[in-house]
């Protein structure tokens, strides 16, 4: 990676063309939309609530299915930067089969979605059980040679336990955090806004939780941590890096700031480093720890 | 684009309902949000669905014009005066209308998005071509006359005006007048050929497109065309942008993001 910013999964990652547009915005790597075995429509609208400090969404993992996604991966590869294939499944075998196909499409790493809070039978429902997570990672590691990242949920008191299980099972990195399970009720309609009722909160509203999780994971793990949650400028990116993240992912920031957010974050970090006498970003990773 | 978006759901109450043609209804409501011509809003009918709709009236007394084509639009067209719907937006980039002589081409319900743009241009500079399948489906002819010095209509079956489609009519109008800009909104097949016509004649154009849309807020990518978000970089694209878009007139995507031929 040429810079420490990555496009987070779920944002502009469903088509080759949209992934290319994010590369143009300056991202160092791109994580695809989470892809499953078969085409999936996701939840009915409303799927998004805009809030002052972020978003709440319940897309419900819409995706064209792994077979159709090959064409999108081919197009995205023209970006010339690493593509991380995100996949979701309901069993270790399904994860492994999707992983194999993503590797075949040219993904340079895999991100396992063990954390979506709004799709029944997937994501977070599996990702809060350390044994289930370990089983999935072992199966995937046996199936592919590219690095495997586990994207974890903060919606559990067992985050560290789950992350350690992932590390022991062979995960190459942890990605934290996914969205916080949340709800928005419209007082005029007197009902939840999201058609799925529950959704995931993202954006600056969750940054404090994300930074705390990364800080804890950095202390508990040997493998690298990638930080996600409310990064939308160089300061918020540096918060994660100082907490221990080797890279940051940006999702909501694409909507709130614009597609140029990646480039903006990078130039801000460079200026900070020059001003403070740092020559390599790794000098800053985890500096907030004693 | 560095502005911060803070667009929350707002309940609005319908204070007028007009049946424009069969199955096409205009709903008006008070809503002070600033909006420019060609922008759209997300309209939520609680318990049913939330869909993107172009604004057909701007100002404080806004409006949408809905054609009944599915579950959500059926629910919308069934709403009566006094009923509530919940809106967010406005979203997207609308028409940018410079000074000059303008040809407006609207097909189907396309005039709904175009009229707010026309109403900001002095009437003497606007010529309008409205296309419909037949006389009964002709939309906003009277309203167009207030903002255009020339209004011509085309019908596929010849029941009124020019016998043919709106692009054929536009071609005829271009042969007798010189236009600085063409604005278009309607079925994509029509826009594809209108764009081609504009390119051949060297006339700049702007066209409003439509894609299946989930979030509306520039995040999910469900409406992306060649990497451009119809909800953010669109829905209005310039002729030069359209020239670079391989999917324009050729391909759309289903709810899963799968590719479909247009």
C-alpha cells in the first residue's frame, strides 16, 4: 500500500466503476462490498438515516453474488492498488469457498465480515462467538494463500476474546470496528425508520468506541490492527494510528466529506509528520500507549 | 464537495393533490428546504417504502409528480390532502442553466424534473418538445406554455402533434432554430438518442438520469454508473460526461447490483 487509507467495506464497493472512483480519491487500498454465494437484494428502503454525527444504515448485505462479482473485480483491478475481497457466509465452508473465488479474482487479501449487525444468520451473529470465529478462520486459511483479515464487531463484551481466537486461528490482521447496533424511531410515524428496524451506527458518532477498541486490541494482540469508525480527516486517522492501527479504513467519510477524503487525510498526515519530525508512519503506530 | 451534509427526515403534509393524467399525480406540500432545479428527494411512506422523486415544484411550496408504476408509487399516488409523508434531501446535482437559447425535451414524466429549470429562464429563450405515447399521457403541456415561447408535442401514435418520438421532433426543431443548450429528461432510450443528436449537431446538453437507488446519500453505490453516483454526481450529467459513461443507454443494475441490459 502506498498510503495508510483504505476504502471500508459497504461503501461504493459493489461495482468495478465505483471502486475505481475511490482509487481516484486517493485510497491506498480498496475493500469490496461484502459478497455472498448468491445474489441478494438486501433490505427494503428506508435503509439509511442521516444524523448530525454520522449515519445509521441497514442495507442488509445486498450484493450480486460471487459468480457475477468476477467482472467487477476485473474492472477494479485497473486501479493498480490492492483490492481486499470482503465476504460473508453462514458457515466456515461457505466462507472458504467464497475466499477461494475472491483469491481467483485477484484479491490481494480477504476481509471476513464477522460483524454486520443487521443481517439475520450472518455477520455479527457468528462474530461474537470465539470458537465459531476460530473455526471460520482456520477453514479460510487452509483454502487460500493471501492474507486473511477478520473484521470484528464492537457489539460484544468479548471483543478481545474473539480477536485472540482469530489470531490463534491464523488471522493475519484484525479490522475494527464494524457499526454499532442502533435504532432510529420517527416520532411522527411512530415507528422505527429503517425497514429492518435495527441498523448500524457509523461516522464520527462511533469514533470514540473504535479508537478504544483499537487501543485495547493493540495491547492484547501480536498481529496488526486496522482501524475503522468515523475517520474523516487527518486528525481522526492519527487517533487510530496512535492507538495502534497500522492503517485506517474510511466509509461514512466518503458520504460526509466526499470521495477526495482519502487524499485529504494523507496530505494532512504528511504535513503533521513533517512538522513534528517523523519520517515514517510506523513511528506513530501505537505511540499513545505507555 | 467539502460541505457537511445534515439531512434528516422531515414530515410534510399534503395540501393539494392534482391528477395530471391517468395514473400521474402531483402532490404539493410546504417545505422550506433550499433546493435547485433537477434535484431530488427521498420520500418515505411509512410501512411501505422509500423512493427517490424529482422535485416538480421548488420554493417553499414544493411538489412531486408521481406516476403509478409499482408498490411505492401506488401508495404515493393514493395519498390524499391532509396525509403525511416523510422526506429527506434535497440531494444531487441539478441542471446548470446558463443564458442562451434553450431546447427542453421531456418524455414520459420527464417534464416534472425539467419545469423548475425552465421556470428560472426567461420564456423568450425556451423552446419545448414534450413526448408522450398518446394524447392522454401528455404531461404539463399547459404549464410548459407559461415558460416557453414555443411548445411542441409529439405522440408515438400520432393522436396529437408530431407523429413520432420526442427525439425526432427535437431534430426537426433543431433544423429550424439554433440552440445553445439542450436539457433532457425521460426514458433512457430517448436520452441516449437525444444525446447522440446533440453530439452530431455540436450542441451542449444536460440530461437527468435514473437508476435503482438505495441510500440516496452517496454512500452505498447502488446507483453508480461507471463509478459516478447518480445520487451525488448526478442525477443531471453533461453531454461530455455522458460521452464518457459506458453504461449510459446500455446497462442498469438490479437490486443486488447485478448487471442488466437496458
